C-alpha cells in the first residue's frame, strides 16, 4: 500500500504538470486507472512467477493474464476510491 501511495503521488504531480487544463476529478479518475493498471500488472507478474515460475514463457504469460484479469476489477475499484475520495481529502488536510 505505501508503494501505491508513492506511485500515485508521483503520477499525480506529473499529471498536474502535463495536463493543468483538465478538471481535477477527471485527472484523478485517469490517475486511478493508470495506477491500477501498473499495480495490478506488478502483482500479476509476482503471482504468476510464484505459481508457475519464469522458465516457460507461454505458461507465465497465460498465468499473468489470468491473474491480471482476476485482480484488475478489485484493484481498479480501490484505486478509484483512493484517488477520488481519500486523496483529495488528504491533500486538503496536508495543505493546512
């Protein structure tokens, strides 16, 4: 979870600099989607590597895809919750 918060903070700063004209809510939703894809890809790779190993590339890719498709909806929901509800409140608290 701390890694996700650090990743979100870095990507959030990058998104604010590159896309200042986009509304904060839309930017936060896009940030949640990108963060979810990155985090779930890493989790799927670790899970697939643990279960089937890295020796057989086809088997690893199949296990990775299965793990990613299974975990992505939950990761997306958590990332969207974090970026749309928790992150703005935390940022306003820290600005005080």
